[in-house]
């Protein structure tokens, strides 16, 4: 009986915490929407990524408020935000920092570490594919392990730590495509599309007048960390777990994907399953629900999987696309 009582108390604590945190997250989402117009799905997926404790890759043409979104999130969530403009001449030390030689008044020399912009809670990597692979790889350890190593010494990054990187899908001259290992570090790939007509009309009036809307703080870093811990405690039903496993395993080459499996050259690993498990929980919390549903799996499948897959040459020659294949795979659990 004592064990049953403790389980009930634990469930009550989760319910109370979820109700409180959900209200704060909803307020944060509304605060972002007062500055960023016509990108509701982008805002939601970005918040889901951050609640999951992950990183996001934002892909869209210039002028769709990707940079503005990251700046607004930093203010709204109460995070220390920094921005790095990736260019071909950017060096790893420009991101991570470097050791410099200091000399004291007594003539004693010693090395001192000067931290780079990676020491932020919200890091915007603008046009990440503009930098060389050597510089891109400087973020790999930071994104996965939440610390960096300089001259053999470990330096922990602040918590929470999130990278929101942007890419322009059109201009590819002079760029370096991200390797698969780094793409896999991003929990989601979020497409930023053009706003609809009504949203663009609102943009015209709100951003060209005498006064422009500014973001207002709705949370702080400690509240966000509490929300991230809560996401990991939300219960997940067996049917949702099976849907995640079925979908991710079907997205790999082989027989589990049926006809679609023959179109896939390589597919997502277990990190994709982990990402989808966290993302559906975070989306449920964002909506004020205490448990995710299969609909959450279906809605988040594409942004979680599409940067972790590649099609065969024959599939691409036939005009097939990754979103089409994922849509086909979703019918297996729909």
C-alpha cells in the first residue's frame, strides 16, 4: 500500500508541475507570436526542440525572420543568447575561445582561457554551412556533450545550452554541406516557409510604423530547466512507443519499410527514436496535455527524420523526395 501511495503522490506532483509549467510555456509562445508573425508552426517546433533539450536547424530563404526568431526566443525565455555569423574564414577558436599567454607584474607567465561565444545558453549559428568543415566540427562536442576541450582542459557550457542554426537552401556556391554526423546532432530540421497573405499584411503594418513590437520575458533559465526535466517524466503509452519504433525502423533500408524501404539509401539511427520520444512529450506539454498521442508522432515525424535519411540514386532519378517517402511510411501507423 505504501508503494501505491507513493506512486499516486508522484503522479500528483507531475500533474501539478505540468499544469504550472504549461501555463508559462503557453505565455512564452504567445509572447514570441507578438513579434514573429505567420510562423506559428516554426515557433511551435522550435519551442518543442528547446523543451526537449535539443538543437534545431532552421532552413529558409533570407528575410523570413529566422534571426529575429532566435533573438526573440532569447528574450522571451530569459536566456543568454549569442550569435555567430559563419563565414569561410571563421576559425574554431572564434567559436570556442583560446588560451592566451599572460605575464604578471612579477614577470611570471601563465596561460589564461578566454571563452568564445559558444559559452551561451542560446547560440545562433547563422548560415552554418558557410564555414569550413574544420570550423563546423568545433560545435560537435559542444552540441552532444555540453562541454568543450581546449588544450586538454575541459570547460563546461552553461545550462541550458541550445544551438539554433540557420541555412539558406538556395545559394549553395561557396558552402560546405553539413556531414551526417553533425546533422544527427540536430533534434529537428525546421523548414521556414513564406508567410500567408494576412500574416504578411500584418508584418507590413507592425514593422514599418513608428513603433515596433518587442519581446517580453515570460520565463527564465531555471524555469526552462524545470520544464525540460518534466518532459522526461511525462508518461508515454505503449501504443505511442510502438508507433515511434515502427516509424523509425521503417525509415531504414530493408524490409521493415516495405516498398518505401527499397528507396532509402541510409536511414536514422537510435538517436532519432530518442529525439522523437522527447519531442512528442514536449509537444504534449506545450499543448497542456499530460501524455503524448500517436498524432504527435505523425506530426513530428518529418522534422525529426528528414535530415537523417537519404534516398537511393534510382529513387531520386524517379523524382521521389524524402518528405514523400516519410508520408508513405506514416501510413504504416496511421
